[in-house]
C-alpha cells in the first residue's frame, strides 16, 4: 500500500502553548478520524528551535550548524503525518481534513518504497 | 475512497512491480513516437522500417484507425497494465506491427481488437524483458491471469477511456500538463505535434510529459471514474482542459495565425467524445455547444487577407448553420438539465446562441445578452466577463452608457481588448483623439499579429 507524507505548512506556532489548545482539539479529532490511515507523524517546535546542518566541502568536511530553519517562509513547516492510502485521491482527501489545510497548506508527497 | 477494479493499486503490474524496477517507464523506456509519426526511431533493433513498403491505402487505414481507436486501445492497455508509459510503448509497437503485417495479410475485420491483442502481447514481452534485465523472474500469473484474448466489451472500453481522460485531467496535474497529456494520449498527437501546438520546444514538452507520467505513477493518481460526489469538480477539470485546447486554437495568443484549426478540431473531437461518454453532464453539453457555436463562425472570422473580422462586421451567411443548429439544440437540452446552480459553460453557450440566432448584429437581442451576462457573473465573476457585459450594455443602451460601464471595469489595464473596447465606444461618441490613444494602448499590449494588423487599421483609418 502506498505511503504519503503530509507536511503541514502553517503560521510558525508553538503547538505546546496553551493558546493552541483549541487547535489541538481539532488535530486530535483528526487523529481519531484518520486513525486507520495514519502510520506516524509529529508536531514540531517553532522554527526558532531549528538548526540547519551542512558539511562544507562535502563528506568529512567542516560541520557548520546554523541557527534557524532551512528556508525562512511566511508559512513554516510545523508538523507532518505519515499516511498509508490506496492512492493520491485518498491521501488528498485526508489532507483536506487537516486544520493546516484550512489556514495554511499541506504538501502531500508519495514515499519511495524501497525493496518492494 | 477505494479504487475501482482497474485502479492503479489493483492492476496486475503492481503485483509484478514488486519484482521489477520501481518504475518501468522512467529508467528504461524512452518516449515513443506518436501514432502519426514515422515509426522506427525508438524501436529496439530487429524492427525494419516498414513505411517504405507500406501501401498508401493500408497506411491511410491505419492512420484512421490509430486516430479513431488509438485512445480506446491505449485506455484498455492502461487499464490492463496500470502504467501509462508501458501502455504507450505497447500500443506504439502494435501500430508498427500493423504497418508490417497489414499490407501482407490485409486489414483485419476488427482493427481495434487486433491492435488491442497485439499491444497486450507486446506489453507482456516488455514486462518480461524488463524483468530479465533486472535479473528477476516475472510470475506466470502476472502475464496470464486476466490477460485472456477475449475482446473487452464496448462498455468496458468506454469506461477505460473515461478513466484515461479523468487521469490525464486530474486536478493534481497543472492545467497546461493536463492539456499536453490529453493531446498526447487521448488525441494521439506526437510529442513534437503537442510541442508545436502549445508553442514550446519539443525537449520542454518531452520533459513535461515525462514528469507528468512519473507523477501519475509515483503519486498513484488513480485510474478510475470519480465517484458521484467528486464528479462535478472532476468534470470541470476535464472541461477546463478541453476549453483551453479550443481557445489555444481559436485565438492563438501569439504568432501569425489567428486560427490554429488543428487544435480547434482536436478540442471538438474531445468535446464530442466526453459528451458522448457522459451525456447527462450539463457542463459537457454546454462546453460542446459553446465550442460548436464559436466554431460555426470560423469561415467569417477572417477576411481574404487573413485579418480579423469583428462579430458586428461578419458575413453571417458564412456561418455554419449545421453547427449552429447542433449547438443551439445542445444548449436547450443542457439548460433543462442544469441544476440549481447555473453552469458557466451552459451560460456562455446560451450567450453564443443569442448571437448565432440573431439575423444581424443590430437585430441581436441585447437585452437577453446582458441578462445572460448577469447570470454568468453569479457563477463566474471575472473582469473579462464584466467587460463583455459592458460592451453589450453599450449596444443596448448606447455608447455613453457602454463607455461608463467599460471604464468601471477594473483590473484590465494590461488587457488589449479593454483598451480596444474603450476606443470603439470613444470613436462612436465622436472623441477621435481619445479613441486613437486607446487603440494605441491596445496595440502596445497585443502580441497576436493578425489582431495587431486589425488594431493598426483602426488607428490608421481612424475607424
């Protein structure tokens, strides 16, 4: 069965903060409704906690860790789900039920299934 | 949301895909030439070049079959193999086989069945070859199982054709990609022809088509007819694709030729096809009616020099009455079936019918035209629709009223026809200097050569 990652792009919020409680109720409801297709996922701390790592000069080179996300965008990557669905239509159907899709955007991408 | 019986997930290739490279198409197969191209150049060694020995009658028959049946054969093969690329390769090979054997053995009684069976066997061969190359075995059941040689029923073939159309017009593909895929697969144009029609280099088009097929395969865009509740959105994605093809042909956005008739014909073919497959969809009746009514004016839209003739100045005896009658009849039946919410294509077709039925420009029922634009604005509110309504108001209530309406339309500063419409009304109001300035504005924005000549004549002649 194909797997898809659903990346949620929303305002750069702190999901653990009390003011997100109402939103979290929605996500929990989604989690229950979509339990049959969810294979994993997680909510991310805000981009201020992100560290972007590069190795200058390629493998074995200098490790440069910089403060901040890979890309500074108005809507930030704030979480992800792993879905197992029959096809893209089903995955898009679930993504549309994510609160992130209502105010931000959800990027749905198929996973390569190696060895299958 | 379970896939249909021929969904990607249940198709046989998915089982065998477990033992094959992740995608047959992307790694091994190059883009095959289209049905109408001379075959041979992407063929594996061992194939002769049959076109030299092929009798013209056979070639003509084959080209006709490929045009008429190609999409159905391809659709059946995609249903069987679950892979658009593999199906295209197999159908292409079957077409080449036909060119080799038909001159010798005669044209078969049922060319579509012959092509389908041959393509199916070819698909099995390709699967075996790829499996071998990957050092893997292909399970016997993968190539036998449902692959018996019984011809699929007409209903099954039509269902596969619908699946193919809905897949090529899936909303997860960009509109320009849907257009390219539909022209390539459903209309059977070659990649080179699609590239030329869409005014992009062939390499760009090849890349676009390859990426599209990869997305369909890798993201699992399903090969199925949408469920009833999805149908309105999906039908309108199909309609948008066909109408874009029509408009590309009807009024090319650049280049010398106003009418790229080939694309108009392809759009009409597609429009007739989807209407025949889904006769109860008002949007598709409306779309076909709209295209027929617009195309009925084809012979009157240009003068002997190839320059544009406005609706007001067209010789209406040149309009194709048969297309008008067909279009008007379709509008009538579509209006009866239109649900609570008016369909934009049906309303636009009703507008076209108002013009088609008017004995002259002056005698047009402008009241009805303005009313239809009001209806259209309730479902399709765009600045261009507002501009068209404003022009109709000008015809109904006079140039001063029209000019006020045109100038009230915002957001069209970069649209040549807004300036040209303003110019026309200013001229009628005996304000020639302002009219000329407006025509100059239109001219600087217009890229179509024939339209530019038209605007230049207006400017030079004052009118």
